[in-house]
C-alpha cells in the first residue's frame, strides 16, 4: 500500500526535518509541510526528502523504522 508522505518545513531543535505519512497524528499543517509524493516505504520517502532537506529523518511516531535520531 502506498501512502502520501510529507516533510516538515519546520526544523526541529536537533536540526531534523521530520518525514510523516498522511495518516500520522502529528503531521504538520498544510502550510508547514511539503508533499513528497506517494511511497510504499518510508525509506524512499526520506530519500526524497533529503533532496530538499539533507537532515530529513523519519517521524518516530508514524515511521519509527526510519527514525535514526
Ligand atoms: Zn509522523
């Protein structure tokens, strides 16, 4: 199953831009996120996000397997 993924425009205190999928309960508001496209794996979504923000990282709530920090 593919999900729409988003990267937050807001940098966290640790410098990361978190990557969320559309059903995450903490997904940023539309004005605070950029759409990455549909992916079946958060790793592909984080790779796409890193083209925009090199410090992109998976959200620990919706994408724990892609959360490295
Ligand atoms: Zn999330």
